[in-house]
């Protein structure tokens, strides 16, 4: 066959086109040793302290603080004014004609509260409720008048007038808030007594006399409830009361340890009398309990009666009472309170006894009390964190979610290596740590360190003001098996056991921290 | 003659140009005929890398640590260059009424890559940064340029005498792909424990539209000009010489407005992701903050806009004795622009077995390499020209010390 020039051209074109089908260039795989920082941060103890229970002083020393009211004795406890009601009525025994506007029923009545030994002569009402129910079986409307002569507000007596339609009933609610009540009765020499006045008449708007029929009635039910005094005066009687207070504390729940030595503390009990009566207080017992393991407070206050003179009435609505206070200080010299704290308590227990007017009515009926001004016994605890500890065990769990790179799981390229934790410990506390990978069911998948490893503690200066950090480096071996577990993990649990490293106690300051850096030191393939 | 043909067949040579352009002088010696043919060639040349390493890298499954180690030891501290050129072209000419004039045409696909790598950049890339812990890696001076383009052109060739010709070819250039990175200054410090990386980088980057990638995709448009002449002259007594001068790819490409360009001048210190709160550690790794840090230095200068760029062209000046039989000598030089190419000079010696068959060898110095050797051979008949070349023979012979490999084939069929 003769090859023509056209055949050659076709062959050339095919050759050129064929050259476009070259095999893609690929390069060999190799391994590189990469070292790069992944993360850094710091752990500061003060970040994990609830502000309610911790404070920082000017020297940046951390303090554990707590405040608890052991006793509060106020108006509601001393003088409970009971609810009371007046049920009365008018019954017409015979048929009689009566003109409108002329009272056909008038009743003035004294009601005396049962307050046991308390003899009140004056009450100013803070809150109260009066319910009035009227029933009229008469064929004419009746005008009803109800007054409490004992209650006045700005010189006006409490009084209400209500029209009750013929053969009808009426229900009304009122209050005595702000009213001053003279409880001395009509003769002015009594106590706990309220004077009321009730009156009924055919309504004056009626133009004709009414012919009462035998059996006609007019019933009145008057109820006074929920009386909360703002201010009372009188004799509060000679009362005694015992208070057994149990206060649960969760301060130490997450901080188990085997030994804690609190070297300094400042605990103050404040007894504050805002009541205008003489008082006697006895603290029978204060103790801390750790799951039933009780430590009782030893202090001169225990079992001793403390007498408090009455508060002073200043008659100033803005600042009506001058309280009488007494503070009791607990130190490591006069008490064993540190033992109560070192007991790592879950409960505090207080047994108190109060005697009101132990000498009787020496004020001649001039005891007084204002709302919100009570007899209180509170305890304030301030423990500077100058401590030594052994075996303080901390556990924290934080979410962990390995994020696979978007272009595939690059971890397949990791051959071997380690995650390097560089720790600069600014606390004079050595720590034994271990990390655990946890799955979503809380099951432990792996421990990151070969064995729990000690992190060296810093060295505290003699004055306790500075700490020279100690560096520790932890290597977490990494291989494909472990990376697979990291991918399956949803949480990392950190378990730490702390021992203080000072000769004696160490100072825990807000500016101290443990700095950490995480470095990946890996041998990685360029392809997989 | 058969023995000579056997030798010729073994070498398949006629003219050697170790770092001459892949473009071939196609349009000379038409002798009043039309022609059609192709030329193809690929040159890879480097004085700094070895063929053993490049073979290991490109052809084996895994990189041999020993090969890599020896390679790094022999690299120049600051500059290790490599250049790659490729072209395949369909060419032809149409003789106008059996005169000395020809209309010529060409369709081609070409690519050029050149790069310069400091030794530590190579070491960092193939070994990782761990071996530099506590030290600074200086990769300043790293630059790479890669460009691929297609051309379609037409022109005119004139051959007033047997060995005298002149031609010019104007081409429309399609810019397919561009990648260019210039790292003027880059230093990476890795702390001893690996807890700090400090990167100081000043450089620029250009890349054609990344969303339009593939053979002959249009990302830029330009013009290219090839022209040259060939003329005989007499010197050194009555010796006949042939003078050739060619210019290839004198032109430019305007890359379109989707071309990525940015300059970076930033200092980044990376110590990892800060974790202020251990309780939410997973959320704090949600983003790649290292990438964000680097991009802060880039984003302000990042832009997509048109880019005018010269083509990586070349000019060849060549003188060669013209004999139908016997030993021949010659010399020449090649200069290139926009290719990070040192001027290349060479001397040639060959043997013309007949007016149809020739074999030449060449020793040259310059370009991307230092000393290099090439062989070139041709077969010429009245209606058919073959030309084949092998270059960088020294790298093929001393495999572990030199690198490079170039080969090309040209075929031309002449007809009335």
C-alpha cells in the first residue's frame, strides 16, 4: 500500500492527540518528623472557686469564706398575733314598726387576743386582711356600719359603711395596713384588746317606716387574718426557746483528701439583738459532721449563758432601732475550730437556747420590736488558704471531641510519636496525674499516660509571697491504636492527687497558676 | 555505509544542544516544497539535584532516606535550581506556487517550570522541622514558576537560496495555568521543645483561576512571536559555515481577572490554640487558628485581578560548519528570559557521514546546570527529515551526582 501524504498527516495528528493521555505524575511517599504546638493555657485555682465561698485579699491570698445564720428570732416568733373573728347578729322576736335612719342594732365590743404571756399595748399593722360578711333577711335595704375604735390612721378611726339590699348578702374585704392599734381597751389599762363598734339601720334613703316581722334577721361575720405587725410595744413575757439547726455544706464535696492542715483562720460569731427586750443566749453545742463523724467545738462560749440588754428604741422610722451586738472570736488559741474544718464537714450542727426577759417585766410593759429587727446569731468564717495537704484528690471531666479535618482523616498519616505536655507548676504543690479517655457511656477507653505521673511542685519563698515554678514534661505516646481511641472518646477525665511541697504550710494565691503547653511530636507520612 | 548506518542507528543523532530550547528550527530548508510534521521535546535540567534522587522521588513508592540524606548533603546552601520545559507541536508549511515563499502554521502545547530551592527548604520539606528544633530554618530565596500554555499561529517563511531562509510566526497564546511563588524572606524558628513556632515571611504568590483547571482551559490570552534566519557564509579559508539565529516565544500572556495574587509580609508566632477554659476544650479547637493567623497577613493583600506576564522565551545563536562529509565543528549560545536561566554556551563536534546523515556531540556550560553533554542526530532525505536528541547525558552516566534528562523528536515530511 502506498503511503500518501494524507495518511502521514492523519498519523501525526493521532500521535499528538495520543500524547494528551499521559499517565498522571505521582511522587514517592516519605516520612517527616514534625513538631508543633497544639494548645496552651493555664489552670488557676481561683478560676474554679465559687465566688460565694472564696475571696482574695490585698495580698492576693485566697480565702475560704462562709457566712451562716444560726438563729433568727423575730416578731413572728416572739409575738404571733392570732387570727380572730366576730360573729354577731340581730333577731326580731316580734312584729314592730321602725323608722328608717334610726339604728335598730348597736353593739360595742372588746375582743382580747390570747397571746399567752405577751401583753401588747400597741401594734402598728404592716399587713393584714379583714373579711366582712353581711346577711340581710329584712324586706328593706339596711345600712351597716363597722368600726374598730382601736385602729386609727392619721387620727381617723377605721370605719366602713355598707348598704345591704333587702333579702341579700354582701361580702367585702379590707385591710388595716398602716393603722396604729391601741390595744389597751376602753379603759386604757388593758392589753391585747381591740374595741369594735357595729351598727345597723333601715337605710335612710327609705321614706317609709319598716314593719319588722317576727323572725327577721341581720347577721354579721367579721374575720381579721394574717396580721403582721410593723411595730409592737408591750411586755413580751418570759419566754424560752431551743433551736437545733442543721446546715448542710457542699464546699468539700468535690475535694476529697486524706489530710488537710488549716493553719490560720478567722471565725467570728455575731449575736445581734434588735429586739427591745432583755435576752439570754446559751450555745449548748456547735459541731461539724462528716458522714456522721462529728467534731464538737471547744470554746469558752459553749455552755455559757450570755446576757444581752434590750435594743434601744430610736423612734426614727428610717433607723428605728439601735441594736445591741456581741462578737465572739474563734481562734486557734481559744478553740479547736480548725479541727471542725479539717474534718471536711458535710454538715454543721448548732444547739442554741434563748431566754426572753429572764428578769421579768422590768420594762414595765415597754418591750418593743420592729419588723425585720431580730435577734440573730450568725457565724462568719474566713480561712486564708495557708494550708498543707496530703492526698488532696481532684477529679475533673471535660468534653473532648476530636475534629477530623474536612479533607479526610489526616491522623491516618501518623506513624508514631507523642503528645508532649509541658507543665510549669506555679503552685508549691506536687501532683500525680493521669488522663483517661472516656466514651459516651462513661466507660474508660484508655489511659493516656503509661502510669500516673508526678508533676513537680514549685518552691515557695520563705515569706510565702512567691513561688519558683517547677517544670515537668509528660510524654503521651501516640500510635494508630491510641488515635482510634481518641476518635471514639467523648470525654477526658483528669485525676489529680495533690501534696503540698512546703516544709510547713503553703500559701495559695490568686496569681499562682499552672501553665500547660501541648506539643505534637509526630512522625507523619506524606501520603497514606 | 551499512556500518556507519548501524552506528547512526545506535545514536540516532545529528546535532546536539544540551540546553537548547525544546522548540525546533522547523521552517528552514523547505526547498520550495510544502511540509507537515511535528516536533516534541522535554528538557529537565538541574545542576544541583541528582537523577538518583529524582528517580527515587518520581518513580519509586517510597523515598529512600539514604538517598535523601546524600542529596541534602550535596545541595548548595542557598540556591538549587531545576528547569523543565516541554513542548509538542504540529507544524507545517504551504508553498506558494512553487516559489521561495511558504505560509507556515503551528499548533502547540507547551509548559515551563523552573524553581530555586535553598538547601534548608529541601531539608525542611523532606525531613520535617523536628531536626531544626532549637534552631531557625532559612528558606529565603525559594521560588517556583510553573506555566502551561497552548499556541496556534501562522506566518511566513522565505527561502531565497538553498541554505538561506528566514521566517516569522505569530501565535495566539492560550494561558492554561500559572503558579508562581516567590519567597523573598522566610525563616522558621522551632523552639527546642516544639512549643513555639515563629515564622517570618515576605513573599508573593500568583495563581491562575483555581476553578478552571484542565487541558487547554482558557485563563489567559496573549501573543507570541517566533522568528529566525539561517544563512551560509565562508570563513577561515574556504570553509563553509552555517549561521542560525532563532527567537522563540517572544510574547506575553494576560492572565484573566480571576488570577489570584497576593503579597505576604508577616510575622507569626504560633504557640497553639489558647484554652482559657478546660471545660469546653473541644469548642476551642473548632477552627484552625494557625491558618487564621497566617491568613491575617495574606487577606489584606489578597486580590483577584488581571496579570500581564512575559512568556519564558529563548534566543539561540548557532554557527556550524557545513559539510556533506567529514568532521564538523560549531559553537553557539542560548539566552532565555523569564526562566531564571544563566546564559548557556556550547561547542560542538560531529561527523557528517553524508549529506543525509549526521551525528554531533556537544559540551556546554551554563543554563540551569554547569557542564553538560548532549548528542543529536538527524536523517535527511529529500521528502523526509528526522531529528532526535538526547541531552544531559552526563546525568544519565553519573546517576548519583547529576540530574537531568532531555529528549526530543522531530519529523518533517516535505511534499509538492
